[in-house]
C-alpha cells in the first residue's frame, strides 16, 4: 500500500488530508470488515473451507479494483478539477464493486457447501 500511495502522490501530488477527514471512513471500514469477519469467517465456518495459501491470495482481485478506482478517480479529479464530484464517483464505484464481490463470494461459498 505504501508503494501504491507513493505512486498516487507522484502522479497527482500530495493530498491535503487530515485524519479527521477520513476517520469516519476508517471507522465504517473497521466495523463492516469486523462484522463480516465474525459473521462469515468465524460463525459461517469459512475458516474450514480455505487453506492459508488460498486466504493469502483472495484479496488481490479486490486490491486490483481498489487501485484501478483510485487511479481512475485521480485522473477524473485532474480532468474535471473537482475533488468532491470525483470522490462521490469513487466512493460509489468502489462500494458497488465491493458489495457485488462480497455477495458473489459469500453466496458462492454457501452454494458450494
């Protein structure tokens, strides 16, 4: 992630962000991922279904989508000159793709059982 951050800053310049600006996002990510971990991994028994190497590789598809979304949004910000509009688009696309991937992943795991 540090390399990705350096790449984004090299392309688009440093972001004027303070912790209080992103604290809510961090909180909601922590809560949503924590609930997913408890509900799907622990209570749902997903820990029985995957080997450690499979678990290690699972996030990469979503990480690719995240990188693509952030870079695409950076180019939108440069093109449109609007950080708010680009941020709304980025949040919408990232949330939609994550939600679809999450639903697909967990409904597939339920069907395979």
